[in-house]
C-alpha cells in the first residue's frame, strides 16, 4: 500500500474537486440504502394494507431518489475522471521531465521502446487506478456501509449469518490479486519489448528492405505480439474469474438467508415487507463487494505499472551537479586532461591515463583505429560521462566544480550521425534559442553554405524537414547541423568529422565554413579525412585508450609510428591526389 499511497500523492493538488466528488458519492450511496428501505412500505403498506396515501407518496419518493442518484453519479463520476486525468497528466510530465535529466548511461543500458512503454502503456494502466478505481473504491465502500446499516437495522442475526462469507471472499480476492499483479508486470514487460522492436524496425526500415528481410521482421513481430497476447490472456482469465467466484460465494449466503429468513416469515417472526427489504439490501450489498473485488484487481495491475514507473523516477542521474557549484567563466587560457582514466563498468577500461593540454584557439585532430577511445574522450568534455580517475580542467578549474548548464553553454557539438528534429529549418538552426532574430539564423545558414538550398525549399526557413530530417539530403542535413553549431557560437567545438556526409563540392564549401568557425575557438576534431588533419594545430594519435603520439603532420610521419601507418592506409591516395592537383 505504500506504493499505492505514493501514487495517490498526485491527487493532492486536486483536493477541492475530490471533496466535492466525495460529497456527491455519499448522496449516491444514501440513495442505494433508500432504495432498499422503500421496499418494505411498498409491500406492507400498498400491497398488503392497501394504503392509498402511500400509493401516491411512494412513486414520488422513488422518482426523487433516482433524481438525486442521477445528479450525484454525474457530478461525482465526471469530477473523479477529471481528477484522474489531471493526475495522470502530472505523472506523465514528471516522468518525462525526470528522464530528460538522466545521464547518457541510463539510455545506453535500456531500449528506447522500453522507455517509451513506461511513459505510454504503464501510465495508461495507472490512469484507471487514479480515476475510475478511486471513484469506485470510495463510492462502493460508502454504499456497502449504508447497506450494512440497512441489513442490520432489519435483522442483525440474519445480517451476521449473511456476512460470514466475506472473510472467505477476502482470502480469494487477495490470492487472485497477487497473481494478477505478477502477470500484469510481465504483460507490461512484453509490451515494452514489442515497442522496442517497433522502434528498431521502423528506424532501420531501409536496412530491412535493402536486405529483403521484411518477412523475417514480420515473423519476429508476430512472435513478440503473440507473447504479449498470451500474457494478456492470463490477465483476462484471472480478472474475469473474480466476479463469478464472488457471485457464487454470495449466492451461498443468500440461499442460506432465504431458507432461514423464509422460516421466520412463515412463523410470523417478521413481516413479508421487512424480509424482502432485507433480501433486497443484501442483494445490493453483494454488488459493491463484487465491484470492490474488481477494484482490488485493478489496483494490483496499477501497482505493477507504478513499480516500473517509480523505478525510473527513483533512478538518479550518474552525472550530478556538485552542491555549491559555481557558474563557469568563459574559457580564457587552456583545457587540460590530467591523468584521465575512464571505464564502462568495472573492467571495460576505455581511457588509460590521458594527459593532454590544449591551448585556447587550438584545433586538435584525434586519429586512431576504431575503439581507440576518441569519442569517449570528447564525451567527457561536456560531462556526458564523468572521468573514473583524474580530472578535466578549464583554466585550472575542474569541470565537476562548475554548474552543468554553464559548462555546456560553452560547448558546440557536430556529430557524424546528424540528428535533426521534425520541425522547421528555422527552429532546427535556432534550437535552444527560440527567440533568436531571423537575421542571425540566416547568417549562420550562410556561413554553413545552407542558405541557398533552404531558399529553394517550399516554405524556405519555415519548411518542415520530417523525422530526423529525412526530407533533406545527407549533405543538407550536415550543413543544417553545422549552422546550428555556428548559431550557438560556442567557445569550444567538438566535431566528429562534420564533413563526412558531404559530396566533394559541398565538403569544400563546408570545410571553409568550419575553418571560419574554428578560428579563435578551441576545437577537438575526430578526424577521418586528410583535409581536417592537415588544418589542425596538433594531431593526437590514440590506440587502446592511450595517447601514443602527438605533434604536427610532418613530425609524426617522420616518427614512423601509428600515425604513419594510419596515413599510409587511409590518406596516402588522398595526399597523392592533392599533389597532382597542385601540379596541374
């Protein structure tokens, strides 16, 4: 119940609405008791005593009871559903906001579809538990109390006998509810797996179609979908088993009462009207008990989803801002990696004692084989991950001692894997600067040699570019991302071969733009192209998480080490082409 209480905390901001709904629910419950009570005068006064006055009054009373009941149900139900929807909205907002604060290692360890499933499917399951369930729980509990009063008012002995079945019902409900909670958790996990597969398949649809794997993916989806269906089937069986069992147990109690109470009527110990009023109240009493059993099942299902949601909400970001952190001043002198080590997990060491000092305004090219640690190194600068040992210092200040926003404000990133949002070109370039004037956006686009193709697009800067910018070519997407970095005007640049997706003509234009952008800025470039390497102030060759060489192009070639080997394998032909063009 602690878990459910935590869930109900989201109802607190809507106390006033809740009080109003509860008052009207009480009216509904009282009308249930009044309906049972009115049976006695109907039978005794109208049918047996032929009372004309009661024949007039009782129909009016019935109409009033059901008018009050209808108004009460409408107000209570509509208010509770609104409260539930507002609470669910708050839960979803809170969950999404918390996920945005989590570090990259959280996303690396989980499938995107699983995370989406927590925000959509799990919250959807909870929706019933904080809206309809709470409404039913309160209303049926009130109704049960009122009807208990009615049955005990008529005959406390018969009432006690009738209620002997409740402890057995409680044991049954508890057992089925716990099984339902377990199966419901498995069902949500299966839905998460299904979502993860959908995200993966749709994201990689080009690869699927290029390899002719449509039938394979369809078969895989059918298998996952069937797994989900089997879980749902178990949930339905357990859920739907509750009502028939409850009704049968209740019928046993009623059968006993009909036999014993009927004997009392025959012996003249009670009137026909009183007995039928008692039976009516008893029948009505078993209805809320049965509904409460279903409410309990829904609560168990909700708890399975709540547990998955709160598991994420209780996850703390691994990258935390130090208490008392100060705002970082603009970079004035240098960036230093001092004895930096980093490992993923306990044994997977990615960087081993990195010592590197980069002066303000220098461009550093990072080269090396795949897995050398180049990307890991630059990911430490904006604190996407934290060093395991050592420190990264800006002008002698450890970046862990400054606020994360002020650190990242100074850093611009252009990656090889360009990500654009399904929004206008203008908003993509001005991302993070929603109020930026149009002239600055256009200036950034011109600097990235993107203005001309933007103006040719229908709508120009207001053109919507589609998911991940699929309406643009690879080169156009890359230039938009470069314009976005130019727009930010950062002191430090991280470029993961920002020209890799461009054709030769576009590369020349963008390379010039990058050279202008890099001027007087400290730049870390993961380099795969010769032009980028030759324009750098320092080349750092990495292998196995270590810096094995550093220096200028000619200097490193003369050493005959890793850089020369990489140059001969990757860049020799490009160098020869450059020389041939110069000779021509």
